[in-house]
C-alpha cells in the first residue's frame, strides 16, 4: 500500500490531530484498495504503522475508527483467540512434518555413511604382505622387532609371535 507515512523529528500526534490523521490514512487506504480492485481490509497493527503510533493508541481511538469503518467499505481484520490457536496448531503440524522429513534424511545419510565404510573395508587390500617382509628385514638389521619392540626378532613379546620366514 502506498499510504504516506509521517516522518518528522519525533512529533507525536494527539487529540484532534491524531483523529484527523487516522481519518486521512483510512480514506487514502480505501482509495488505494479500490484502485487495485481489492476489498479494503486493515488491521489495527497496519493502521498503527501507517499513522505512525502504537497499537495501544489506536485502541484508545477504537470508537472513532469503528465509526469510520461503518461509514466506509473497510473490513477490519481481527484475530480472535481461537483463530490464533488454530494458526499455531498449523505451525506446529508443519514443524512436526519438517522434523520427520529431516529425521528420515538423517537416517538415510547414516545408512549411506555406514555403507561407505563397509565398502571401504571389504574393498581394501591386505597390507600385511607388503609390511611383513620389510618389517622382518628391518628387525634383523636393527636387532629388535619393529612391530612389538622385543630385543631380538626371535623372541616372543606379549601376543606378538616371532618373525621368521
């Protein structure tokens, strides 16, 4: 909507000036809505933004606003407690659906992750054939087992068995 907002050095409208501003904003609002071919609907929150003032101030002038609304084709948007409650129920339902969707995505990612590890483990090569022979040669040269730290390659240390060909 293109209703002009007041901008100024913090001047608050009161009394007759405020009533005049409320009336002019509502008239301009009706004109704009009719030009667009829409049914003019306004809430006190919107009206407060356009004036500018607080909603509390608008509620103080509710009688004047209601009189103006009766005389024109404006429809006042109202939020009752049950309407707000039903809207909150809808929001909660949407959030539950979103949680279910994200949970199923997380489960799918976990399964994919486990599958990747399984494929890596099953598809990996046994490196002991590459390391064992080199380890035996290094152990013989150094005089102690490079795998378990035993003093000679011929000893058994813990659960590690002797390295021999």
